[in-house]
C-alpha cells in the first residue's frame, strides 16, 4: 500500500511538483522547531457541536497555559468568529493576496486565543494553482510560531475539503450525538478515514449525552460496528452533556467554558482538555504544523 502522502496526492488533483522542489520549499520556510499539535474537529452530520467544542476546547487549552490557534475551515458555514465574539474582515483566503501577511488574518480572540476566520470561498483552495498553494503553504507555516496547539474546525460530512483536512491533521476528534442519523454519518467518516489513511488517530466525542452511560453505550456500539465491518477499533475520548448553557452561550456569542465554568458542559470540556494534555494524545510521532501543511498541500 502506498504511504499516506501519496494517497492524499491521489485524492486531490494532480499536483506536479519535483521532490527536490518540495524539499527546497520545506528547508526555506520551516526551520523552526516543530512541536505544534494539530487537532482537527469534524463530524459526519452537521450541527452536532463541532464549532462549540472547537471554540471551548481552544479557550480551555489556553486557560491551561497553552498557546492556541483556532482555524475555521468550515466551508460555507464559517462561524468561529461569531463564537469568539467578534467579526473579522479578513480570512484564510486573503493570504493569497501578496499584500496580506499572516498577521493580517490572525485575530486575537477570547483569553488570547488566536484565530483565523473561514469563508465560503475556501472551497477555492482545491483549485488553487501551484503558485497559490505555495503561497498559502509558506504563509501558514508561521502559524506554528504563534501557537503550540492548532485546532481546525472542519465542515461536516464527506466532501473533499473535509477529508483533506482530517487526513492532513495528526489528531482527529470526530463529534457525534447519540442520534442514529448522526452515528451513521460518523461511521461513514470513519470508513472514509480508514480507507484513505493508515493512521488511527481518530477519536470519538459523544456530544449532548444525558448521562455518562449513554456515552458508553454509543461508543461500544460504534466500536463493535467499526470492528466488524472495517476491522478497526475507534476509541471514545469522552462526552459532553446536553446542557442549555451551550445554546445560551451561542446566543451571547461567548464560550460557555468562561461564562458558565461550573456547568456540566464546561466541566466535560475541561476534562477533555485534561485528557488531551496528559497523554490522551492520539499519535506517537508528531510532525507538527509543518507536517499538516505538507500533507494538505500535497508536498
Ligand atoms: N452539549 C450541547 N448541549 C446543548 N446544545 C448543544 C450542545 N452542543 C451543541 N448544541 C446546540 O447545537 C447547536 C449547533 O452546534 P455547533 O454550531 O457547535 O455545531 P456544528 O457541528 O459546528 O454545526 P455545523 O455543522 O453547522 O458547523 C448549538 O448552537 C447549540 O444550540
Ligand atoms: Mg460549525
């Protein structure tokens, strides 16, 4: 079987680039220490809580002393900026403009979390020419100087953009609710993921559970199904309670982990932060942010 990088290359459009050229670019632009952790947050079904988790997890990590950047890669539904309580003028795609530097698109959010807004036109990244890809690759490379954890809020479902982001990220958190439709769609993501990569760094988070047992039930069922039909085990990292503070916080455009730190949902997210920081890491060897960009842009 070919390695993951080449599979990614097959998945996306042909990107003719000489190996030597790729190395040259890598050496030119990425001489910083690469210890950045990249976590993609995804789901099969839409509306299951990706953005809420991404924002609150980002703030939670920052409160735990990490330097966090949140990138909104949700095509067409970009809304991280709303939950960060501000509106931005610039987004990821503006980096294609020669006059725009990384600093121009990075905003300072709640608790000092840095974030980059997404836009509908992000879809255009897939038809970028080689020069545009290089430009994005080069400019985004410096994100790892600004953060040691980069969280990517992907869109839902199995479109090519989402798949590319989750294949490029070293850690993937797959969010689902206990609803059968959400579970079926989550299963489809696991199936695609295991088809395209040999990585097994995808973990489930069950959102909107009413009690802990519900999470165990759902996780067990999902694991049995993936084992039976895909031959893989998928672990469950944890759960978030169904909690009215989540929607209240969305309305107030404020992370619930700050507004209601003692609420059940906030306590769950704090627990997830702890797990992720203390050996809950879902991969052994990290290539950090640079590795993510290389894979995303087919280097
Ligand atoms: N734990 C929870 N308890 C109660 N309500 C929740 C919870 N998580 C999410 N919600 C509700 O679901 C809504 C959608 O959440 P969110 O926007 O985070 O989902 P999403 O997966 O990012 O959606 P999309 O696919 O549209 O990007 C929230 O506005 C909130 O009302
Ligand atoms: Mg969202």
